[in-house]
C-alpha cells in the first residue's frame, strides 16, 4: 500500500522586504523613480524609502540579531529571520528555513506598500512593475514554493489589469489591495474592472492590513506607536470585511475570492453579528455559512480564541500565516508548529486551516 500523500502546509501570510535590487527591474526610462534608502541612526537603525523627494515607503527597523532575540523573548514568540532570506538575496536559504519551520509553500506579500507610496500615476506604474518583475524572478528560483500577491498601480486601472495578467503568468496567486485606496473604499465601483479580471484569471484579492489614504495615516500617527498602527492599518481592514458582507460584490462577482490578511480573526464573531443585524433590517436572508458562501477567508493567529471563532464563522474561512520577515504583533515564525501542537482543535480542522482553506483561497 502506498504511503499517504504528505499534507501541503501553506503559510498564507509571508513577506519579502524590499531592497535596492527590487528596483533594478525598472525600464531605463523609469529609473528616475527608483526609491532610495534613507537611514536614521540610533540604537536601532530606522530606514525609510525616499520616493520623488518624499519619505513614503516603509522598512522595518534594522534590528541586530541580539535585538531580535530579545524582542522575541519579550513577545513570547520567534521573530528572528536571516536578512538574506527576508530580502530574497538567497532564495535557497529562504527555502531551507521554510523546511525548518515546517512550511511547504509561502504566499509572499509586500512590505513597502502598507501606505501609499506615491500619488503620481506614472511613478506608481514604475514601482509596481519593477516589484512584480522582482517577485516573478524570485518565483522562478523557488521551485513553485514561493507564490505571491502582485502589486497593482490602482491609479491607472488598465495598467493594473495588465500587471495582474503578468502576475498570473509568473506565479502570482493573488492581487494585492489595501482596505482604503486613496479616497476610495475597497467596495468602490471604481475597482469593479479589477474584480472582474481577478475573477476571470482565478486570482484572489488579498487585502493585507494597510491604509492607502495619506490623511488617515498621518492623522493616526502619535507617540504610542503600537496603538497608532492598530488604528491606521488593522481597523480599516476589519471594517472592509463588514463593508464587503453588506455590499453587492459577492453577488455581482459570484466566483471572486477575498483574503483578509494579518488582522487576526478574533473580531469575526463581532463583525458577523453586526452584519446579521443589518441583513435582518434590510430584509435580506442570512446565509447558513456566509463566509463560505461569500468566499471570504481571514488569517488567524494562535492568540485567537479559535474554538469561539470557529463556532461563529465556520471551519472553511480560516487560514494561518507566520508574517515571515516582519517584527510586528502578528509575527510568529513558529506559528505553524505551535498551531499543529494545539489540543483544542480537531485534526480535521487543523488540516483545513493549514492546507485546504489556503488552497481554495489562492487556487494553489
């Protein structure tokens, strides 16, 4: 009798950290838009991207190995990853590290574009095109273990559609959007051509925690950094799920899939209850399993009360990720092994969250 097939463990939320090489894929006429790194010295070096004379892009603090180990100790979870693997200077090193942490496939999301990188449509096209070519090159070296969500220049919808097509041909399994893009919400009809093409290409829309509205990101900046980040990035992502549930989009695009990435899942019972009340008030029938029927997935974390979340949201909508390459509250390089060791979930549910649900979301 043949041995049972090995389960494919999918890290639904991993990252690449942009570096100077990211922008080497620009066309010659676009090199004037190349971001330049600006470093603020201190005990922990802070780095930013300078784009068209403005500090726009974001890089995580350049922690030393000792600082990462201390940060991991304080947080109670592992956040140490090699820089060469984070920036994909050594793809084989990344793959070996994935083996060590028990991951077969990672879905890679950006780091820099958590906020709007530019309001210049021509510059945005150059940045997104170079980033996508960089990821295509990484995918070509990754033995199909490094899938990714492509960046779209959403100020120029026709070019965004072209970038989705390029991504589909070169290993992308999702198209990346922010819950707020400029002065438009995720559900704005402006984005319907994107949704239509994603549906045609069988690509998911990956809504990673972010905020593309400069006024809002500036408004919520204050001295308590972690609290500010919660307002700027996580809250808009949670609100976007509620918007999507109440919108016409799941019906207008009947096979389109959405993944909401890095916002945890603890809030799902609250959002579903709020949406259910509004369905009743509108006279709309509430589906037996709205997350499954509306094709919405959410990344969970080991800190979530998953038995409670599953009771309200069902078993078909949760995926899990490590947030590989980052050092924020969602980062946990050992998330997969920790999840596999949980005793409050059945093996069947674990199989869904580790493999089956991600395969359906990303069409892997």
